[in-house]
C-alpha cells in the first residue's frame, strides 16, 4: 500500500515539474515576443523619423 502512495507522489511531482517547465518556456517566449514587438516599433519609429 505504501509503495503505491509513493508512486502517486512521484507522478504528481513529475506533473508539477512538467507544468513548471511549460510555464517557464511560455514566460521566456512571452518576453521574447515583447522584445520583438518593441524592436519592431522602434524600427518603425526610426523609419518614420528618416522619412520626416
């Protein structure tokens, strides 16, 4: 019985780790996405300044 409980805890820990990894990955992608948007906006502003 005890062995079964340990297995259950291990599975939940692995699931938690997987969710943590996915959250970290999503967070990193979000930061990269924001940085890319900021960079594109900055490039557009520079282009407009060049035209003016």
